[in-house]
C-alpha cells in the first residue's frame, strides 16, 4: 500500500508540474507576442494588466532607422568676423610700473583687432532642392555658412529666413541635383514615453545617433513666449542644436534646441508642428508676421482665482494691462478679464494665449471667451500686427529703505513722486501709492511686493492717492484674502494673498 501511495503521489506531482509549466509557457508566450490579449493576474482586490503591446513595440535596434534618415542630416559650421579694440604694448614689460606702458597704450589705444568667431551646429534637409531647417542661434549674424552633407561634400549656405522669437531658421544650398530629405511628422501626437532618436554633430562629432524617450510635452521653460518644448532624455549636447528629433517612423517631430545645463538627460526640442507653420512665411518673406492684441498677461494663481470669484478655475490667462488704442482695447477687453478660450481652443495658461495670438494672421478676427467677475462673456477682436518694439514688459523691482509703521498688509505707503512715475512708467505722479518699505516676514513680502512698486488698485477699488489706499485697507484683518494691482517697470501685475 505504501508503494502504491508513493506512486500516485509522484503521478499527481508530475501532473501538477505539467499544468504549472504549461501555464507559465502560455503567459511568457503571450508576453513575447504570441498571445492575442494582455495577461490579467488577479490579486486580492484588483486586476493587474501586463501590456504585451509594449514588448511588441519595443524596437530591438535603431540601426535601420538611423541608416535610412541620416543622409538628410547636415553639419553646419559658421564663421563671423568681429572687431575688438584693446591696449597694445609692443615691448616686453619691465615691471608693474613700466614707464613705457602709459606712452604705448595711449599711442596704440583704439586700434582695431579683427578676430574670427566660429561655431558648429546641425540641420536637416526638408526638400530635394536643398532647403534646410535649423536653429536661428546656429546661423545668426554669420558671415559665412558651410554645410557638409553625410557624403562629406561641402556647400555654401545662404540664409532664407529667420525667426528669433522661436529660434527657427531656414537656409538653402545649391547642390545641382536632387538631395535626400526627411519627412516632417506630427508632434501633437507624441506622448511621454514614446521612443525618439536624435542625430546631430555634438562637439563636432558628425552624425552621432542618440536614443531616448519623450520625457514631457508642452514645457514652458522661459525660452520665449512663442514655444512650448518637447522634453527628451535622448542625449543632446552643444553641436546638436538645429538637428532633428525623429519618431520610430523616421519622421521629424522636433527641432533640437537646448539642454538643461544643470542636469543630465534633459534636452528640449521645438515641436515640428510649430516649425511647419512658420516655414512657408520664412521662405516667402524671410520673417514671420505675428498677431498682436496689446495686453500684458499673467498666470492665474489659486489666490487670484478666489479673489476674482473664479472658484476652483485656475486656468486661463489673466489680463494685467490693456494698452491704449490697442486691438484689445478696441475690442472691449478689460484689466482683470481672464481669457479661457480662443476660437474654440481652450487656453490653459498665458503661453497658450501668446502662441495662439502670435500664429494668427494680422487683420484676422478672433473670438475670445473670457471670464469677467466670474461670468462668461464672448468678444470678437480684430488682431493687429506685432511690431519690433511690441513685447510683453518684464517685471522687476528694487529695494529702497524707508521708515514708518507698516499697515495690515505689511507695507509702508507714501505718495507717488515724479521719479517714481518715471521709473514705473505710470506717467501720472498723482495716481496710486508707492511702496516705501515692505515689512520683513509680512504677507506683502511673501506675496512678492517690493519697495518701489506702485499700488493702483486694492480689492478691485482704484487707488489714486494715499487716502484712497487707507480707505481700501482700513477694514482688512488677519485671514482676509487681498488682491492688489501693482505697477513695476512699465508692467502691471495682479497679486493675491492672505493676511
């Protein structure tokens, strides 16, 4: 009996082992692409899905892709002659008090000395006739541009058009025949985690291939008001500027532009959709005509949203200033409006509004959806043309000590002087109050108010004098939400904070 029990035990264990092995093989087979569906493993309270599509889509090599597109990637070297003036002492110095130094420095002072400044970058051919897309900073102000193809042939490049605001440039070479070129893809379809490949000339090392993924999209990093960047961990270095960022289909989805110097594996590319919208203008006119509304805008913070009665809506672009006789003023926009939509497109932040308006053809009529005092309103505005000097004013400030007892906000206020009005750009010494001092560790200091700022509004009430300011702030107490409008270096900005 003991032998028969042992035999059946062995048979049972063998059968169980076979079942488990078959299950494991089926699971691993589906992961390798053999299964038609994802494997679901049941836990105590939820199902864990293993995405087999990821394993199927993961490329084993980028060699074929690189070989197919790299002939359209070019090396761009530029040279620029610069003149400098320096002191010249033609003889060896005898010591720190050399009596000849003064004579020769005065005699030769101001003599020009010409130098040649050289730089390297990348680019890519976008048509068979030799049109090349690259960064503006690669070819900006260059006296000579040399383009080297993958077959080592060199050609003289000519600038066709540049756009400083987006750092995009178009140049052209005459090769006397059809050239290999790349296809421009759709950057809007890219998602964080998608594979990408960069080809360029980092540090002069031609046709270097690096691979990574899209780390993030829509990055507003202060590189200008007209671009939201693609972030990637594909290695980008000096010399990669102007080179292409490819998807796995071999389509260009980005124009490699900059790196985050303080980190590793953080590079940024201009979305190719933006470049595609500008290239026709750059080829035809050499520059880009941008739309202009004539407003200063800022982000909507949680405190500002509450102070304007917007509830939990913290999206949109808050209008801090409407310039006189501008398209915005003529169209009915007002300070304190929050733009949340443009021609049906949702506006998430100030960058969105800058991008959409900038890409609008001057003279076109747009429809803006705004929130005014918490209520929705639609306006139709005819967009103007942005001129060279029409830019959003920067915000800054200085510190100037003053004496006096601070108020509930933590501010010592005084009348606006003529000097204050000139410095802040108010143009009217009688309007507003100047911040003479900000109390350390006060609510005002925490909100970013600086001495020298001009307060023109408190809680929606205009402030034209010290008396107006005191009347607007006298009943404020700890815990109250306060909104102020300040003027700083020709720019207006809203600040909201709790006392």
